[in-house]
């Protein structure tokens, strides 16, 4: 028995790339192990053998392919029913064009067709898998079997199924060459020579765009390295490092500036002055400028008589205004009255006029009032400087957030580019590299050598 296998690379690894809210896994459909491909297996065209024998062998091939769990076999009865409804005559359908037409009628993604003939005591089976969408031949397997029909049924058809399934579904490559087999006994030199095949064809194996995408989502440039694009790898890594350094620099400067304006406020704004001096800002020039506890905003206060951090009294200057004034005017509690210096506190004392009297340089006799779109603003050198410091801090932290956005964009861009870089690598290797094992029937292991062709 002699088996001939031919090398066929899948020329197009990715045909359509789809994006939804999240980027999905993208893998070549014929290269995903375990994913069943809808396939139709037509009856063999019999040449020199009885039609019932050809039908028997066809059914066995269909069953053997099903057992391999690489394909989703379309039932023969269903095929006959669909074709009968379309009034389609399948007899003599052996050309690729006819196979594609039948496959489309049946809703198959791939279709198997071929012929079986007998000359003397040698059975010859020629089969091929055709992609229904493109019309391209994905795999071809020829089998010359010397023996009787029973051996052909039990041994030969299982081997044809294995070759077709292994060539397309498992590795994506149908290796070329010849295997010499002794009559009446099947020996598989491919299995005996696994180490030779693996080492010789490692550079020809297709790379997975989905894997490259996930790698680049985790580490920008990793997918490009997987696709042998070192310059792109360096570029994405450089962008990643730059974004991280920018974020760290601007974020730290922003945090330092926050501490700076808080320290400035602690030195130049006083809680008791705000309350006790508020009544001074009611003369000429202060019209329509509300200063004091009667405004719309408030500060949180508390009384800690023991100094143990557990307040005896808590409240806010708006809802508990009357109580607050009693506490600050009482000699018993005034020295133990504190303001809670949270983020709201540092925002309010600079943003709103009602807290203006707390600034050390606020002058009730010389009002400086600016008319703005948001209303009148009382000004003093300390308040102006404080507002400038807060604005500068916000600018620094905003720039840091832009660096984070650039960091995320670099991950996504690297992932998208990795998909196309990997597909391009597969395409170029499909054009540039061709390899095959040279099988020698006289060799004790069946393998006579390896041929590799490189074109550029």
C-alpha cells in the first residue's frame, strides 16, 4: 500500500475581523483544534467497481471522519433530501465547481469529494477537501491499496479519514511526500518519525493572531515579538515606558502641589477669624458679596475637650450654625473647637466668597471685587495665590490622566496591530517557505530525507 500526501498551506489565515465592545478571540477557523467544521461527504464516483461497493466505502469514510470529532458531518439522508428538493443531479459531480455548488446548497463550510477505482487487485482512492466559500482545495489524499475489499473497508478508509482530518483540522498543514507500505500490513512512518517532522516543520507552522492579540493586550509589543516584528516591539515598549514615566512624574508633581496648597492654606487661613471677622465685611463695596456662616456652603466642625481624637460634639456650620456660634464664643469650648480639614474644606475656603474673611490678608476697608461670568469674586493676594496653586495641581493631575489614557490606547493599538502582523507573517511564510519529507520505501523507517525550499 502506498500513500501520497500533498502540502497545502491555508493561504488566508484571517478573512474577516470583527470588533464589538470587547475585542474577541480571532483564530483561523481551520486551525482551531477541537472546533468542528460543518462538512459534507459525497459518495465516491466508482470506476471499475460495483456501485454498492463504492457506496459502502463512502459510508465508511463518512463514519470514520465522524469518529475523529474534527468535523460536523451532514447526514447522508438529509443531503439527499435537500438535493432532491433542489432537483440537483449529483451523479458525476467531481469538479471543484460542482463540489462548491453542492456545498452551498447543503450549507456546508467544506466538502469532500473524490473517486475510487480498481485495477487488478489494487484499489485507488483520490479524495480532496474543498472550501465552499473560496473554492480552494484545502487537502488532497491519494491512497493505493493492494488487497481485498474487506481490508480496504477496515483499514484504508480509516487512514484516509485520519489524513484528511489531521491535515486540515489539527495542524493546518497536509504534509507532502510518499509513504511506502508493505502489502497486507499498515505501518505509519510519520508516527515513527515524529521528532524529524516536528523539528523540520517548526518554522512552517502558522502563528495564531488571537494569541498575539492577547499577548499585546497584556504587554504592548509582545504580540509583535511573537510575529517577528522587533522594530514594532521596540516602538510599543518605548511608548509604554514613556507613558508610565510621564504618569508617574505628573501624578507625583500633582500630589506634591496638593500638599503645597494645603500647607499654604493652613498658614494663611484661620477658622476663628472667618467667623469673628465676618461682620466687618458689610460696608460699602461689599454689596452682593455674602461673607460668613450665613452662606450656602458649610464646613464640618467638632469639639474635642480631652484631645484624645474622640469628639464630644460634631456638626456643620450651616445646619448647626446657632450652636456653632455659641461654641466659638464660649471661653469653655472655643479653644477646643476645630474644623475638619477634608477635601471639601480645602475646596470651599478658596472657591467661595463666604469664607473670604478667614484669609489673613483680607481687608474689609479696601474691597477688591472682580465681576466674572459666575458672579462677584472677592480678591486678596493670598486667596489668588491659593487658587493658582490649586489650578496648577489640577493641571498636573489632568496631564497624568492623559498619560493613563495614552497607556491604555497603546495596549489596544498594539493588540490590533499584532493581529495584522501575525496574519502578515503567516501570509509571507506561506509564500516563501515550502517543505516536505522525502519518503523512501526502501528505508527502514520510511523517511529518506527532508526538502526545504526558500523563495524571496
